[in-house]
C-alpha cells in the first residue's frame, strides 16, 4: 500500500474515533427529549413494570457510554497502528538500469 493511502486510512480511523462518540450522545439526548415529550403528553407512561423512566434513561446512558468508549478506544488503537505502519513502512528500492 502506498504511504499516502496508509495515512488516509489512519485519518479515517481518527475521524471515526472523534466523531462517532459525540454523535452517540447527541442521538441519545434527542431520544431522551422525545421520551420527555411523550411523558408530558401521557403522564401514565412515566412508569413501567421494570421501573421509572428515570431508571430506563440512566440504563440507556450507561450503555451508550460503554459503546462510545469501546468505539473510541478501538478506532484510536487502529489509528495508532496504521500511523505506525505508515511511518515505518519499508519501501522496496527502485533499481535503475
């Protein structure tokens, strides 16, 4: 692989590591807002057989935090490995005739 392609791939890994975790939290906040609007309009839905809406929201936040952390760690590691490979990639010597 060319060195430029390796660095481009490393850039993609870094972009994913920086963009996806905040995007997960933005989508979670949007989902929470939707739930609050539904509860405001239908107060009887504030509880379920498993607990209150607050318990469910906290569980969803914890799960999304774990997902975001795993995605960030995996893609940062991929970025570092790809960057290391791009810097230390041996090039075959071109023989001139």
